[in-house]
C-alpha cells in the first residue's frame, strides 16, 4: 500500500541498519529490499506526486 510520501533519510538509514545487523537480518539473502514507500505497488510517481501536491494545497 503506497505511503503517500517521499522517503526521509531516516527511512533509508533504518533499512540499512536492519541489513547491517546480523541478528535481525541474518536469514535475509539474495533479496532486494525496496525502500520506496509502496511506489512499486502503485506503479507511478505521478500518483505520489499528485497526492503530495494535494496535501500542500489544503
């Protein structure tokens, strides 16, 4: 489900910290961790951009 916002540096840092901690990510291998707020599920930057713009207007 799209989050409706762009990632913050902290969002990316938390994903990196998860992967760097073998106690938390020890069984994760051969995968791509998408830190995109659901963009891939939504399929377009257009929808995210328009929803962000709508929130700024209101």
